[in-house]
């Protein structure tokens, strides 16, 4: 529960229709199992204590008396478990019968939620719910639309729906989320028919994405099957548009569990709001207690949050990113009446993707790829491998190519400004980057072309770019793509080339993928790259992880540290993670002035740094909350304006 991680569960008991005492034992057993698994919120199916297929037996006092007695026994037994449980039960009130969910925690009956949106079949036995109170076992409880908030985690507020309510056009879900529900449980009771499984899946993702909430749906199991209907126990847990876990129909699993981050939900609702409309009329807002222990995050946190898990999804995502980049560039080339494009092609990963995007843009426009000028500009740190790859890549893609050695120009510049060429400081490095940018900008001016930027999202987060050097362009195609994803996009393109019979192009791309990431601004050692970016600023796997959780979700350093330890267990030690997280936070804080002056570029994902909308941050923000080390201290060191 700490840091907003809430473990939810949907239970599918083996129901004995019209036998509350038998069902109680099944409920108790599953609740005990859920408690052992660290579940915080547990949802059972509709009318759990009796079964939902009792028919006119719902009109018999013997069944209703037995159900109420079983409910009171369940409340008493719940004192042993630190868990919020929702169980279905038919209850009488003021001479009418209601299809209800009882909310129970810590030996207390917290409130009763009646079903309000009834089907024609429901109306044979039940009345629609309303707000008020209900008397059970001599005590009075809230009755109606109730919200339940955990005292130790105020970001956990739970609402409830019953049966077909979540599928109805007048579903109470929007009103519940507008009233403050972060999690909505649904006690399901619909039978299986062909197509309903996919419908539920789609509905769960759509509703939680639209209303920025988590949904726990527990479907009635096979014990309910009778007469014309067959039940399969299909259950789902979804959050913020994503399906976290699913129990397929007719499987043996009785307890479906998943962890959702309710602080993520709160963050999105604060940032973007919802289209939920008017809040529901709430009968009672009820606080309950639950121990705020640490939820086990094993297998919960992805180490590569920008990258889909499934191979087919990765391929589709890579293709879509490439197309968005190319379409954006094509529009800019067309709108600016540019005669061509100029790319500084280094033989590294970022410039490789940039020239691929440029080639695709020219294809879209029906123009020759020879209108792209790939310029490689070797200097003090350039290796034979990267220079050769740049030349081969340009040839295989069919672009024009030019090699301009800038050593003499940079040496002259050093003499002009009085810099010792043996002093390999930041001036030595930045002079090369700025000379390259000057050259391609002037070539573009001469030819009436556009300079295509190569810098990526990860570099912008760290400020790993030379201000007015590789930081600048006429259109930056990679600015919204993190380094880890760029690897996948280039790899995807290599596969496409291989499949299309362009094996040599695929080989060049794969050698570029195998080349260490480097700005190549320091002289090689024995012909090999001397300056490896990840040795200096840290692994991009970690930095992209930090970037996603810090910018996308606004998380604290302490929470990011915990998540990274879970995601990279066995790969990076906590000490290594803390070291590079501190580096990330320091650099991110001090390098905003570069992000504030970014050129246009296509938006491709949920994290971006365009100063025109995606990320607006003062360049001179003081060290403070969120800027410190994972331990919560603020040991930020100011860096020089030219830090690379």
C-alpha cells in the first residue's frame, strides 16, 4: 500500500445456489487466501451469499433470513483480516427487497450498496436502490451510493457497482469517479455468450481510461449455471486504460490478483481531469483502517516502461513511431517548400534513425531520396567504424553523401579563442559539436533545405547535448523518442529491410546497433571509441526508467528508487540505482534551459519536452521537493551552463 500500490483481487467462489451457509465457508476460505497474498481490496460476484440464479426463491423468508445471518457471521470473521471485502447479498428494507453489496473490513460492516440500474429480469424480485439507511441485526448502516476511503492511504477511495450496471448506458461509474472514487469494484453476474468476453475486456479498458480509475470485476462462476444460462467466472482487473489481469471463462483460478498504482490515477486526474460529468449523490463517505505496508512489487514494474511487452505490440509500436516521425517531417518539408533535407550522419544510433525518417518522408512525398544530404564530419574522436557505417548507410538508403573533415576548422577556432588543443575539457568537446551544426545549417541555407535534428528524449532529459550545437535544428524528429525505444525502432527497420531483400542495409543497421553510444568527441584509444556515454551519465535503461516515472507520473525519488530496485533486481544493485538516480535528478533539474529552446518536432508518446505544451518548467527553479536524492535529501550540485 505504501507509495500507492494497492493489491486488488477478484474472487470466483464455487457457489451453491440458495445455500448461504455453504457459500459463507467458500467466501471465508477465499478471503483468508487473499489476506495471505497481501490483498487490500477484494471483490466477490453478484449475490455471492445466495447465488444470483435463485429465481423466485428470493421471495422466500427462509433464504433471506439465512443470507442475513451468513452476512453477520462474515462480518464477525473479518476481524482477522486487514482487507476491504465486497460481497453480494439480498437484503430487505422497508418492505422491499434489494440486490446489494456489503462492504466489510476489520470486523465491521461499513455500508450497504444497493443495485440502482436494474434489468427487466432484476425487477421481478428487486427494487432499485436509493440513498438512506438500513437496519441489519439490530444496528443501522449507511445504505446507497457509498464511498470507502482508507485512513492510511487517502488516495484509495473505493466505489461499487453491481452486475450489469457497468454495461448500462446510465452506468454509475462516471458519477462515482467524479465523486472521488479511485477504484470501482463490480460484483458481476452475467452469463457467458459468444462475444461477451471481448466486450467486457474492451469495456474495462475504455471505462478505466476515460474515467482514470481502476476497475475490479468479478464474474459469477460455473456453480451458477442452470436452465438456459451458463456462467464462466470471467473476471478482470483494469486500471487507467490497461488490462492488468484476467481470469478467462471456465478456468480453475479462484482468486485473480493485480497491483494498481492509485497515485498514478490521482496524478492523471489532477493533470487532465475527467469527462465524468456530475458527481453521484453519495449516501455516505466512510473511512476504514488498513495497515499501510509495502506491497510486493515482484513482477509488477516493467524495467522498460516505454516499450510494450509483447513482440507483436513492439513491432506495431515501432512502425507507428516511424510513421508519425516521417509524416511530421513530410508536412514540414512540404509546408516550408524545402528543396531537401540535411542530416549530420555520425554512424551512431540517433542520426541513423533521423536519416531513416528522412528517407521515409521523401517516399511519402514522392520525391527522390537523393534530395537528402547525409553529411559526416569526422574530427578528433571519430573512429573508422562509425565513419564507415555512416557512408554505407547513406549509400544503401540512396541519399546524397558528403564527408567534411572539421579538424582544421576546429583547430583554427581553438587558436582564435585561445584554447589549448591539449585541454580536453567541455570547450574541446562543444567546439566540435557547434562546428558541425554551423556547417549543416549553412549547407541547408545554401541549398534551400532543412536541417533534421537527431537528439532524442533521453538526451534532452539529461541535457546531454551541446547548446546551439546538436541541440539545434530546423525540425527534430527524435525529440520525443527515448534512447531505449530508438534501439527497437532501428532494429525493427533492420528486420523490415531483411524481409525486403536489403540484407546489406540490415547488416549496417545491426552493426550500428552494436556500436557503443558515444558523442565521439575525445580521441580514440587504440582505434576504439574512448568516450562511452553510459559510462559517464549512466545506463540508458535506468535513465529512461527514471524519466518515465519522474515526468509521466511526477513520482518522488524515494518511490522511483523502490520501483527501480524491483524492476532491475539482479541487474543493478540498490547502490548503483541510487547513484544514477541522483545523477538523473541533478542533470534534469539543471538542464531545463536547453529544453526551453527546443525546435519543433513530432510528438509520438505520453512523455515529451516541447516547451510549447508538453513540459513547462522554470529554468531557474530552486532545489527543493523532488530535486533531491532518493533518500530525500537535496544534495544537488549546480552545473556549468555548458555541461554536457
